[in-house]
C-alpha cells in the first residue's frame, strides 16, 4: 500500500486497525499525523503475537504525543508480529484528531 498501512483515520479514540508484519525484516516506521487543534492525547504503538488478541499488547515504543498540524514518527528496528496504534489517551481539542500509518523503512508492505 503506497504511503503505508492505515492504522487510524482521523480518530480521537480506539485501538485502530491491526496489520500483520510477519516476514518483514528491518526498520518499521510509525507516522502520527495531527490535525486540528490538539490539546491532549497520546498514541501507543503496540504488538501482539496473534490477530484479534484480547489481552494486554506489548508497547513497542513510549507513548507518542501528537501535536496540532504536525507529523511525528517513531522507528523500530527488528521483526514484529501483529501491530496496531492504540489511542491510549483520548485526543482532545477543537477538531483535533490523528491519522496513523505504519510502513517498513524499505517502503514494502
């Protein structure tokens, strides 16, 4: 998918979409795009071993704090299983939301 796999789309809360990263080696890039005015909120990049896992997912990186009209990225170097971007602290503010994408650093997904 050009531009990465969409995990959250103009969202303010929720777990987001899951993607399977098995077989993708190397660096992974998570891109968080803030829209509107964001006064609070956080996104946690998480991993589980199986799709649809209902237990506690493992955090891949510290909580990412989105900023109004700004792009924030996190990079992870190594193999991953199933990943998602959970909005761990609701996004608040006037029209504030986040769009989150995941992509291997080599661009192939």
